[in-house]
C-alpha cells in the first residue's frame, strides 16, 4: 500500500460547542478552539476533525443544517472560521470538516421551497410519498423516531427523515441535488480545508421502491443500498479526487467485505471509514467479541484499504466509562484503551477529553439532558406506558450527552469552560479530572497519549505493520504483534480488574525485548515474557529483538 499523510495521521475530534467558551454565552465557540490550539498541538496530533458549525436551528446540535456555507452564530462567523483554519495550518496541523448531506434542516430554504407545493421546482429535492391506505408509505423506523415518515398537511404527502422530523432526507436520485452538494463541497475545499468526515454517507441511496420490511426495528435497510457506490464514485470524480485531502466515511451497519467497497484503494470512493460493529454490538466491554471484530476487519481490508480506530466520539459515551473502569482503575484503564486504539491497524481518533481520561456522566433528571435521540426515545417509551424512572435509567449508559459535557480545563467554576451558564452541565468530577491537573502530572493520561502519538511518528510499524492476534482464546488478556520489515512489536493488555498470569507463546523469539511503553511505572524492560503476572488494566508494548 502506498504511503500517504492521512494514513499516518492521528485525528483529534473537536466538538466545539463543548470545547471552550470565549464570550460567556455558555456555548463553546470557534474562538475558543483557536485559543486552545496550542494545547491540541502539544498532544502531537496531525488532523483536527471539527463537528458541524454551519448555520443550523440546532435540533440535532448542528447536524440539521439550514445553510451549508455560513457559520452558526453560536460558533462565530466566517472570519473566525477563516482564522481558525489559518491558525491550524500555521501549527502544521490539518482541518477536516463534517459533511452532512444525507439530510438538511427542515428550515433550510431548499426544504421550505420543496414543502410549499407539489409543483415547486424543488419538490423532488426531498423524498415525498403519498399516504398508503391512509397511513405512512411503509413501516420503516428512523434512528430517532418510530417512523421515517412525517405527514405534511398542506400538500397531503409524507416526507422521509432518517433521523429527527427536523432533518428531512435529501433525494440523491436528483442530479440537481448532487451537483448543488458538489458545489458546496468545492466551496469549502477551495478555502483550503484538508478533507471531510462524511456523516452517515452510506444512507444516501434508499431501498428501491421503498418497500415495507420484515423487521422494521433492525434499521440496517436504511444503508448500503444499491446506487450508493455510484453516488460516491461520482462525488470522487466530480470533487474529491481533485484535492489532496482525507475522507473518512461514517458508515454504520457495514461488514468488512462491504466496507472495502467504500474504502478500497482501487475503488475511487473514500479513504477510510468509521464502522460501528463495536459500538452497535458491544453495549459494554466484550473482549472476545472485540478481538473477533479486529481480526475480521484486519483480514477484510488488509493491503487494500485503511480502517479507522475509535471507541468514543460525540455520539458514543466515553470509553473509560463504557469499555474500561472509570473508578478504581481510571488512569490505568484510560491508558490501556489508548494503547490499544493507537496500536491496532487503522487511523486512531481521539475524542476531546479522552486524553485526560474524562468519564461519562449521570445527571439526575431527563431535563438535565439535551440529546434529541435520548429525549425522543424517552418520550416514545414513556408514551407506551413504561415507568418514566425505569426508562430514564435505561437510557443513561448510552446517552450521547455522556460525551458532550464541557471539557474540564481546570478546577474553577464550570471547570474553566465558560464564565456563563454552560448549555449542558459540567461533569461534577471536574475538580479531580481536568487539563490543568493533567499538564502538571508527568504520569497523567495526557502525557501517555503524547508518547503514543510521538511513537507513531517515529515508527512505521504502528501505521503499516502486519497484525496478528496471539490471544484469541484468552478471556481478559489481549496480545498481538505488529510486524513491519524486520521489526516486531508485541502489545500486551490485561483488560480486567484482576491480575492475570500470562506467558508469551513459545514460538516468539524472545531472547531480548526492549520496553517501548508501559502504563505501570515500575515496568523495567528486564521482564521475562514467560510467566508474567499482569496487573489490573496493565498495558505494555515491547519491541522484540
Ligand atoms: O450519527 C449517525 C448515528 O447516529 C449512527 O451512526 C449511530 O451513531 C451509529 O449507528 C452507532 O450507534 C451521525 C452524527 O454523528 C450524529 O451526531 C447525528 O445525530 C446523525 O448522524 C444525524 O446527522
Ligand atoms: Ca461562546
């Protein structure tokens, strides 16, 4: 596989509204991102992925866009954005933006025109269907509501929305829509951005004929439908291939075999992808399942396409809470999960705050929460007569707000995030967990991330090395090698709250080993990899000589 900058990158995701507020309105803003760029740079990352900051009524925190080429007031303005891009480039980093083109806001002028009459020239820019037997055209569920269909009284038709009612799906069958989107993409690329994270990009093509389905609750029929690759190959021909950029597709419901169709180097579609086998299949940690998924994806893409590695983002709760131990082993566990994500095959993503071991949150009432997905689900379930307290409890672990609480900069009021009232409450543990403390502590999670990232710069084995799992049968221990040319690294992880004895398989030549990094400070490198006792959440990387 040829070498390119994006394959060697570490990406830092900035959910700007929770990052840093500079004008006291309680929302993070682009000025705040500019002010904290040196902090991001100190970590050593190469690319910043900025969540949507385009004009939006904000029902879905910017994923309901009403003007693709202007900046929403909460975030700032185009001048601020231009300065942000310049300051990112000044520091030798790159900026990729979120591309949300499966749907717009219902307040986008295109949709306002489209819904105004059945004969409007933009009617076919969205997906309108007549009622069927006086009801919804089919039985499809949406991500955020019981049906993808919303009835529009004024024209007597339903429109389709794969997410909230406020997010009508664009009709990608319409050539005018596609050309308008390509024009908008060039607008941002010509400003100098370095690529896109493409929001649920595999949903653009809908199931031919919109037939009702056997099991509407398994919503994978919304994605990977015939026609999707033609759209992406056209997008590549018309736009993407003309720029030196990185493109990462958010592609739920996909298997490695299908994933390769999106990111295969011979496919001329996208560079890499986020798949969700882990997030969707593993509400909590399942080591065996995780290993299967890693091997499955490694074999599926090997030598032909590039995976992306993440365990949390603005939609998925914080990894140390969901997949680690955020109580007695929070530091060790945060470092173990980082070791894993940064040494598995694929581009590693850091979600803001992960680098200081921020945790999920438990607020006391549904009114403390903001996430439209959670609030819609709560309304739907309580509407079925279920006990509100029980519904609330059932939604807490996976609520997207777990990862959307403000970055904890220090131990002052509101964690130093805002001088005003934050749009969502700060996690009460900010007094112990904050950036200021992390930067003052040489053994903090922050400096461990910094070390992992610098190792990636110095060692191609982390980016290009072959992967082999040596621990498939093990319950708690995850051990794998990365081999590149004559160099072999072995990663040893004990993902458990208890000690676990471990011995490296005989066939590994272990005359001598060189310790690369460990998350327990007393590991010397003189260890014998036969009959080792690994402590709770212990992580080590050795170079085999
Ligand atoms: O997320 C889409 C989404 O919700 C799924 O990818 C889900 O996260 C995945 O299947 C795992 O459960 C994107 C954005 O990231 C999200 O913030 C938006 O709400 C959504 O699209 C609509 O734009
Ligand atoms: Ca602000």
